[in-house]
C-alpha cells in the first residue's frame, strides 16, 4: 500500500511539474518574447557620437516594433546602395503579395513598379507597407521571408541581441521582436554609417503618381533640432517613435515604445530629449507652437504661400497624426545641385534651420516667380 501511494505521488509530482513547466513556457519564456505592455513605456536616449546612455527605462523589454521594423529595411537598402548592388532609379516590381499588405500603404497594384528611391520615400513618409514588402522582396531575391532572415542576421551583427524579424514592414507577427535599446543602436548606425542617405528621413512630403504623400513624423516640426527617424503603431505594440535631434553639434537618439497615444508618445520623447540635452550641457530651446491641420488645408496653403514642411490628419489618437507648418518662399531658396531646399523658418518663439531633401514638390509660386518641379 505504501509503495502504491508513493508511486501515485511520484506520478502526480511529474504531472504537476509538467504543468508548471508548460505554464512557465506560456507565461515566461515564450511569454516574455511575445507579451506586450501597451501603456507601460520603454524608452532610451543615447548620445549618437559616443554611444553613452543618458536615460533609460525598461530599455531591454522585448516588444513588437510595428513600423519601426522599416528602419532595418532602410538600413539594408542603404547598405545595398553603398555597395553598388542597386541604384536609386532601379525599378522594384510589385508582387501580388506586396500589393495585398494592409494599410498604411500606397495602394500599389500587382505587376506595377516603383523605383528604389520612391520606395525609400514611401517608407519614411507614409510608412507604406506595400512598398516595404516590395522592397524586401527585391532585396531578398523575390522572397520576403529570405529578406527577414537577412534582417535578423544584420541585427545580430549590430549586437541587437533582443531583435528578430519576420517581415519587412512591421505588420503584426508574434515572433517579430525588438527592444528600445536595440532600436537606438540601429538608429545610431543609420545616422553614422549612412550619412549620405540620412537626409531622406527629414523629407516633409513627396508626390507619388501625382498624389501628395506627407511625412507622418510629428517631431520634425514640433521639436527643435529633430531631423528623423520613424513612427510606428499597431494595437498590440502601442505607439512607438524613434527620433534623432541635433543641437550644438550633439546628436541624440531617442526611442519611446508602448505609449497609449500619439500625444503621450510625443510628449515623453520631447521631455526625454530635453533632459538629455541638459545633461550634455546644452541649454533648452523653447518648442514652437504647432497646430494640426488637414492635409487638404496644408496643400492649399502650400500652393498659396510657400513650402509645406509637413501636414496632418485630424485624428489625435491615430497612427497617422502629424503636425504641419509652412514657410514662405521668401525664407527659402532652391539650390540646383541635388535640388535641396535650404529653409529658415522663424516661429514666434524659436527659429529652426534645416536642409531638406525634397522630391517631386510640384510647382510653387511666389509672386511672379515659378520654381521648377524639384526631383532628385
């Protein structure tokens, strides 16, 4: 009887351990990889030159990157351009798979084409998932899954130890993960390793097939010194943002993940960058008053008054909210080499200066002067 009791007890112990192990796998190991924490923010601020960490909170928590995934897609695109494997004007075919991607998207049709440069611009402005997939397939030999493996390998090479990719766009996948620290590392490498292409992140808008496509990044106009990089949102990831800003020759990289709204995400980022600039001994700069307006209003104002730097949709909580501002052409000049706009915009409380790479701005009138369509 005693032996039978002990045998049953042993079996019950094994079953209990198996249950506990399964629970640990679901809630622990795999759960840590897949669990998300919308409303619990992960953040980090890094000095781009030295790599020094100036601020961090939950920086190593594994999270879904959402459209911040496109930073790696762009990194590998820049890498291929640098190596001469592709060119900016090379055509990228659009497969049925790429065309089927969910919004945000350009609305590309199967069998159509766009250039590498148009794909880059679509990623940094509209965060277009169809363009990202098409670019991933193009760089992955026709297979997005192969490209995702290359993305993951590149992440490991950059010591992004908490990162794995499964697609080129950031559309939801439980196995696609990263951390705030890893994304700061990636953004730093983009800014330092590919400075000749970094200007794309500051593009305020571009025209694609005659359609005006504005930049989604509100920090470009709401935070003095900001010059890119990327926004990202899905319901399971929350509101994510990677921002680079420069003041007094100091470049900071900031990452905010898991915010509950765009407003919270933007405010947290601005405060973190301000605090980190102070730690670097740089005096704070008062932020300009930026009003959100509709894309249509921004376009009308652009045609009548000057150059649109960015524009916005009215939704305050959606993934596509951005701020807009325009400058009169009396404060801007077009330079033929590279078709780069040098703009000085004076706000009520602050002045900013930026060199902005514009693509397909269209005709802009100022008095009796009409500039040519700018494209590069």
